[in-house]
C-alpha cells in the first residue's frame, strides 16, 4: 500500500492524484522549514563524483548553481568555485597576486561569500609556515584571514604568527547578513587540556575600508561557559540576530564532546543549547535558508570510542550522521544513515559527516561525506541530499554510495537503533 493510500482511506481519482502531484511539485520549497523534523526525509542522494572529491568545506552561491569550496590538489588545499551545471572547477587562490603576498604556497580553506557575492573571505596558511597536517581545514594553525574584494584584490586581515611551540591560527570565517562584519574562530595557542585543536575563542569584527585597504576593527572576543577551550564558528542566522557555533562549555569537558549553540548578537544573553549530550560529537552546524531548521554532524546514538589523548585519533575511529532540529533545538532526529545497514543511504564503510550547507531553495543540502579507506584514513566527497515530505509521496530509491573494495572496507554498524529509525508511515 502506498503512502498516499495509507494517509487517505478513500482511493484518489486519477485526476485528483495528478492535481495533487502538480501542487506538490510547485509548492514553495521553503515550506519544508515549517514541517516537523520527523516529516522530512531524504528523497534522493547525488554524489558529485570527481568534481566534489577532496573537499572539506563548502557554501552555496545565491542562485544555487555553484559551490564555493576548499579542495585538496595533491599537496595543498585551494579555494575553488564548482560550477554544477558545467561540471567544472575554477581555482581562485592560485592568483599570482595572492601567492606573491603570501610568500609561497600553503593550505587555503573555509571560504565564504558575502551576501552580494562581490567579496569572499577565507583562511590561508602563511607561506613560510612549516606546519603540515594541522594547517588544513578544521585545524587552522598558522592560518591568517584573507579577503578577496570586488576589485579582484587580495588583502591579509590579520597575522597569527609562526610559533612552533605555541601555534596560533584562524578558521571558519563568515560574513554577517549586511556584509559589514566577519565572525571567525581564533586559535590562541596550546590547549590546557592537551587538545589537538588548541585553545580557541570566537571573534566578531567590523570590516572597514580606510587608507586604501580593508581592515578589521572593533573586534569582540567571545568564550562563553566554563570550558574556555574549544569553540568553532558556523555563521549568522538569516535574520542576522544570532550566530551558530559548537563549544565544549563545561569545565574540563573534552573538545570532542562538544555541543551546538546559538548566541544573540549583541551577546547580552547566555547561549541557547541546540544539543545537550554528554558523550557525543556535535559539530559542523548550518542554518536552513529561513533559519527555522538547523542541521549538524553528530555521533549521538553511536558508540564514541576512545579517540586518544587530546582527541588525536578522531579521524581514525569516529562515525557520525547528519541530524536535524528546529531552531530552538526541539524536534531532533537523525536524518541520514550512512553507517547503518537498514537504511538506503548505507555507505558500506565507516562514514563521518563534515560541513553541510542548505541550498537556497530549501529542498537540498550539500554535505561533505568522509569515508574510510586504507589504514583508517578518510577520503572526502560532496554529496547533495534532496529532501521530501514523508506525508506526501514515497521517495524513489536513493542512489547508494559506492562501497570501498573489500580489503579496504571497515566494518559498519549493523542496524540503526530503533529510536533513531526513520519515522514510520501512519497506519490505517
């Protein structure tokens, strides 16, 4: 029996069914944000293939036709624009102007457009840096903030230095909705808890043009809670009144048991917890286009194994899925099942969900999916999820993630916990 027959006891006439289908196809996409989380399901899954390989962070263009990403090119990560219609990539950070100012090659990561897409901000490893692994996306050591403006000119906005004993850096910058401010994560040096991520804080600065160059002024520093160690910024809400971030806010809380929060700007109230788990990973959060939903990567409901001293082994053992909730943290549910055999998204090997971004139409989510390959290492790809309302029509089969060769595949979870299974269709 189809979903429609289960929802409506009387059979639908052919004409009525056609009208209903046409209505569903033309309904405003952002109405999905008004639905309960349990009604939203994955209709289809699209892997971008080679175009989306080795990407670690991403954001959509306003027209939804392109993705701004950092993409590893064999030795370093570079900033690229992926044209999804033409299936081609344009590299931005290879500019001689930028390389000349930065005094050499290095990782470039975490790009973000301003609302008009005339400028973008990103992180770049200092050309003289000798850091290798922890200079890339997600770590940000020896990285500085850079701006590419509407004139095509690159400007360095700060300088974190090149200390080897107490390395600093920046990561995950984003523009405010009016384009006048930038919100980013600052790495202050070594963590007092020996965290592989270092000690961090959140910064908010005004972007001003004076004396012929762009500068950051009136910088506010935020480190709410008692933890004072791990913070990670994900951007502004669509109305510009709050920011989204992850933090380990309890005293001596391990960084890898972080939770997701929102905080009003100005920060005159305590942050609001979106998640409140004690021993789960909650990271890489994103607002939906109207700000009524939040998605993030979580290990909730799965065993969080020993990740080593300071969480150094997280890339070898962690498993996560994409979760969904209302903007206030209510109505939480797991959306994907990459690690679970009884789901259509099952990847056949250990999977970790990374950064994600909602398409402007509110119907799709692009995410970085990291899959285990040889020797517990992860390889990344971009996957686009198309959402659907489970009460309207049954989804078509989801395209599976290509499995790893047998000798490389890692054992995956055998079944999703019953309380996290996809919502059942209402019975008659």
